[in-house]
C-alpha cells in the first residue's frame, strides 16, 4: 500500500477515474435535463429518448476508450468492487477509485446545478420512476449487473485476453 501511494501512475489512474466520472455525469445527466426542457418546437418525447440514450451510450464508450489504458475505466463503484473481489486490484486502489468516482459525480452534479439553476422546476434529471419497490429493484438490478461485469472483466484478463 505504501509503495502504491508514492507512485505517479497510481495517482494518474485515480485522477483519470475522477475526470472520466465527472465528464460522464455532466454529459449524460445534462442530456437528460434536455428531456424536460425541449428546445424550440421539439415536442416529441420519442426523439428526446433517443437523444438521451445516445448521449449516455456514447459518453460511456468515449470515457472507457479515453481512460481504459490508464485506470481500467471502471467508471462505477460496482465495477470497482467486482474487480476488487476478483483480486485484480488492491484494496487501497479500490477505495481510492470509489472516492474519486463519488467526488467526480458530486463535482459534475454541482456544475450542472450551477449551470441550470435558473430553469423552473429543475430536478437535475431525477427520474421518479414507478415509486417505492420498483425503483429499489431496478437500482439493485443495475448494481448487480455492473458487479458481474467487473467479475467478467477480471476473468477475461486472467485468461490472457486483453480488454483494453
């Protein structure tokens, strides 16, 4: 742990996770804000859904390609936990990645909040969903999926196939 703490490559990876998460949240949640506030005469919800979906997909793909060779492009604490439990990274590195990812999300949300503070009824893209039970099941389902993706990534690396 002490030797990892002193390495420049370690801090480069932590900072890469921070900036990648900040950009991902800013781009993706920023596009979701446009869903509630259509520009001009665009009143079609289906077209807005496609725009938001493309923004999420392209931003995560871009961030993965941009920082994959630096930090492994976890971009989510669930993926980091899966890789940690598969013994691919140290506990210290995992903790620092999760802290960087959470701080990146907070910074991006603060920037979005400042940029969109003048919009009426601004909820920063909050999706109320169906309420209660269904929201919790959906969130846990996505977390479990990402956790398993972390395991799959570690398994592929163990068998000699390089992902990034």
